[in-house]
C-alpha cells in the first residue's frame, strides 16, 4: 500500500483559502458587532419609548382628574389598557405617591405595591431603569404626576426585555442575510481572481515559483548566448549578461526602446520586425551575430524573444576556409600548368632538343622563384606573404595581375601580439578579393597592394594596408554604404553578398584603426586601412620595390 503524499496547494489556492477566511472573519465580526450594537440601540429605543409614554400619561389632564376621585382604578385601568395597545408597550402602571398600583396588565396585581425603584420619582424626577418585576425583566420609565405643584401619583411604562430581544432578533435575521450575501459575493469574486492568478502561475505554489525564479536567474547568467526579451511596445523587458556583451550596451537598459540602444540600423530593424527572423547574420559594433526572433503571443502580441549567437570567430574561420579553398583551386590550376610544362620538357628531350628543354625548364623555375622573392622581399611577415602569394595565384587564374607596390616594406616580427594574424587575413584578404572582383574584365586588369608602417608621432607607428584596383570605382555619394552589411554591386550568390567589407571595417574598428575609400589614380577604387601599432611597432618607410630596386613595382 502506497501512501499518497498530498501535493502542496498552489499559490492561487493558498490565496483563495486565506482570502475566504479573511472575508468570513470580517463578515462574522461585523455581524457580531452589529448585533451587539443593535441590542444596545434597541434597549435605548425601548427606554425612550417608555419614557415618552410615561410622560404623556403623567401630563394628561384626564389622568390628574381621575387621581382626585374616590376610586382612581375605575377610570385609569381602561385608559391604561388602551395606551398599552396604542403605543406598543408591555405595561402601564399608574400608582399612588406611595407606590400602590391603581392599574396593571394583570388586574390581580392592582392594589399591591409597585415592584421597582420609585424614590427618584417621589422627589419629582423622571428616570429609566431595567428591573425584573411581576412580568419579568423589563426596561421601564417612572415619572411623577404633578397637580397644582403637588405629586399626586406616579406613572411607570415599560417594555419587556424579551420583546426587545425579539426586535433585535429580527434585525439580526436581516443582518445575517446581508452577511451571507456579502460572504458569497466575496467568495465568488475571490474565486474568479484566483482562477485568473492560477492561469498566470500555471498552478504552481510559492516554493515552486521561488525555485523557478532562482533557476531563471541562474540560467540567465550562465548562458553564454545573448537573450533579449522585448515587450509589446518593443521596450527591453529583460536582457542577460551575454546579450549586454554581444550588443555592446551598458547600464540599465530595461524599459528602454530598442531604437534607443544605439545599435546598427539593420540590426535595429531586425529587432523591430513583426515577423520572425531565423539565423540572420548581422554586424554589431565589434561582433558578427546570428539573430533569431520569435513573437510571444497569447491571443495578442505580448512581445518578442530574441536570441543572439556570436559567430565572429566562425565568420573569420569561414573567410580563412574560403581563402584555403581558393588556394587549393589555384594549386590545382598550377599543377595542371606544371604538368603541361613537364610534358613540353619531356617532348623536347624525346625530339633530341635537350638544350632547349633545359633552357625552357630553367626559365620557368627562375620566373616562379622571382615571383616568390619579390613578395617576400617586400612583405617578409610570413602570414601576409603567404596570403599575397595565394591571392596572386587566384588573381592570375581570373586574368587579373596583382602588383605589390614599391612602397611596401613589412619585416618579420614587426607586428605586435595585439594585432593577431587572423584579423590581418580578414582585412587584407577581403580587400584583395573585393579588388580582384572589381578589376576582373577591366583593361588593364590590375590590383595593387601596399603594406608598410609609418611613424604617426606621439601615437607611435601605424600599419598601412592599401589595395587599389582598375575597376569602375566607387561613387563618392555611396562611399559610406559600401561598408554596410548587405551592400554590393555584384549579383547575390549563395550565402549573400556585401559581408566582406563590413567585416573589414569591423576588424579595423576593433583595433582602433580607420578605413577609407577613395578614387585610385588610374580610376577604380583605393581602400586604405590604418591600424595603430603603438610604441612596439616600427619599421622603415623608405620606398623599396618588390624586387629590391628603387622605383620598380613588383608584378606578381
């Protein structure tokens, strides 16, 4: 046999029980208070009624005249009976100054002494008291009958306490009905309110709600992904630590509108959109974010839940992977070309042209080595040198000549640890890719790259990366737009366009640099990124050609 442990009552149930008990206590307390108050008021009313009847009888001329007769009872007894019937009192007793009854509801009590206090009335005073007489406990009034300045008799009128209780009982019955109605109305109202509360709390009790709040807070601070909740007016209702970090917002932003957070316009538009957004890529100040939005609805729009994921490193790795794929394709193409050259050499040997075969092979090796020497001599920093060699092969495959400017000079070990190689690949790689796309098909099809450092005075050295092309150039009116995510003059491909230059600007800003675009000398566009190196960076700025000869540009 299993004992069933009762489930803790829900918060709504606890509140309902507490409110029902509270209403019952208030109504019952009010009923008891009112009953006691009405009881006292009924006794006071009975005393005033008895006093008024007694005074009216004492002031009646016919009563004073009957008192002067030989037998006052003959005239006063019928009179007293009529007064009792007409005034709704239980007894009217008219007596001599000594207290001997002349009238009484029970005729057998006539002639007997009055049971009660008459001393004050004998002194000419009117008073009210509660006394137990022949008819039981009663509230009575006693007053003197004065004739020509003499007290010739006394009058007492009273109402039995039993009758007073009956009157109070009638009021109590009505009060009980009102109290029951109030209790029922309060119970129904409390049930309706608590039923609504039960829906909002999903039937959980206070302990469960407390634990849920603790779990909620712990989850908010533990989750690395950003979580943002907006109300129906697109104000921030909740934001966790990850959301603050990813969006770059500080201070108390709860209650602020999304438009007041200072986010990029495209990201703000995504957060303000009424339709859901799924895995949209947006740029924040220093990060690439994947944004998902989902409306919260319960019959009406209550708000929006926004999740944010940081894919900055993933985007950089994707860019590097794209570069590696390009390198692979270039190597495949070069392998094909090398195979063709090897077949040429073999064929020349088979034809007995050994000297021509050696001359042909030597020329090809010297050209390949010269190209490598030109790049390394200008940019000996290994990451940038490898990037330029790979981009050179890619450009050649697309019919574009890539030239390292004679201004380039970047020695190995020059760059500080604060400027990681990954960011350099992002910046220079995307600038070169963009320039090759622009120069492809132009006459001439050329991309010129310059990489060097210069002294900027008190701020230390600055790394300059400049990429120029011979394409159609950039409209000066749209110079700022080219760095926005989604802007592109090329057809949209798989995964979309317009992200490369936005990533470049983001990386440059992250290192406190500047990115500009101007018109190149021979037409086309010239992009220049300037990255501060601090005091640790330095290097020559003397113009040296890619081949080591002043004034000669290196075509690679």
